[in-house]
């Protein structure tokens, strides 16, 4: 099945599921997150701080991609997704799924990228040689958006390439075996990819081109409406864990716990989290992020996907896809 057809089929199914309604037990919620993606919230997860503060049972479930998170929220199986990429959120929202962004989980331009096989000896000065090559990309994710944006910048004809929809871990394995010319992903998988190739642009170079990379905490809109107080408590704990990490005074205490929960060695987790930035609540509520910047950025992401034929159309506005109310409440505003 063509990539566009696969993606449109997936998001159409998610939108259909969303129409069925998302029932959940008020005394129990399910939260989605990623393995090999170390974040401060995991300290609170392991220590039981979330359950203590929220007063409900929390089922933590790991996922491979943000598109899978969207589908799980559409079916009612997941109420909160931590660190969902903006592109998969935009894909689902553009298809009609009623999701909302409630905080900025992490910014990580250095930790999401595409890697070209060393044997090809292709760099940013010879990137056009990628025409016709085989690439593994997790479709509908931040890595997919970055891939499309980089190829557009270099003038590579994406239509000439053989694109295989692969989760980062699977892409890294195929890349190591020499089955792909280029592969895209994030986190631990990206580190493994770099063992067999090179990136075309650094995080700073991508940002200069307007290729931002950040994740959000997302929820079904009906969950936010029905359980706003519970959601605010969740976001408050997350903010507290971020502040604790950002202080720089608790790394020795927090890192081993975070690494173990992420399924990583401590050194690997340290190297990964060093490329992350966790904005404060005040920063998240500013014009750069939830005060307007995120909404505008989503429109840009949607237009890139429309141009690439990955989605049918963008929404007129993504303003309603952001709900900063619970975060403001968590901050006492």
C-alpha cells in the first residue's frame, strides 16, 4: 500500500474511533510514554508521586510512535500522552480527531534526525545524490516532518525515493544490516543509527531553517473538559519534576531512576537527556509556545504534509487544538 494511503487509512480510522466517544473510569487513567526517551517525569512515575497527588490508579503504557498514541487516544484506551511529537498530533487533528495540546513536554532539535549510510559518503554538499535512495521513516511523526523539510531544503525529489514506514528501533536495526540508504528517528535508536552513518544537518542548522522539534503532552478534548482538575494535577507534578531536574542539584538522585525506567544504561540516558530542554511553565505559556507559537507552527507542519501528499488538508486554524487552561491552573493562575 502506498505511504499516503497507509497514513490516510490510519488517521481516518483514528478519527472514526474518536467519534465513538472515549469512556474511562474516573478512578483510573492510562498514560502513554516512550521507552529510550529519558525525561524527568519518569522520576515521579517510578516514585509514585503522580498517583499520590492525583489520587487515582495510573496505568503507564509504552508506545513506539506518536501515531500509535493518537490511535490509542481515539479508541479511549489512553487519556494522556506524554511527549507526543507535534507532527503526529497535527496529522490526527487535521483528520478530525479532537485532541488538545496541554503542555510542551520537551524541545530536542539535536535528538531527532536522519542519518545517511557511511558507505554512500553523502553530506549536505552532495545531498542531491539521495534521489532514488531507500529510506526508513516513521510516517506521520516529528522525524517524518524533519525528513520532508530537509529533503525540500536540499532539493531532493521525495517521489523518487523508496520510503519504508518503520519505527525508529526497527529502522536502526535495518540500517545496521545495510538494508537502508538513509534512516530517520530519535532517542536511543538515533544513537545506534549514527554508528553506521552521518547526519546532514545539526540541530542548530535545522532550527535556522525553521525546522523545530518539540513534543507535547496531549489529551482527548473530552477528557480535558471532564477531568480538568485531574489533568491540572498531572501537569503540576510534571512541572515539578522538570524544575527539580533543571535545577541541576538532583541529577545523581534522579538519573539512575529515569534511566532504568527508560530501559537504558545510565551513561546512554545521560547523553540523551543532555540534548533535551524542558521549558518552565512560564515559558510554555509565553507567546513562543502555547501563547501562539505552537499554533502557528502546527499550521506550517500541516502545510508541509499537505504539499507532500501525506494528508488531504490542513485545518483553517489550530488555535482550538491548544488548551493552556489546565497548565495555567497548575501554575496557580
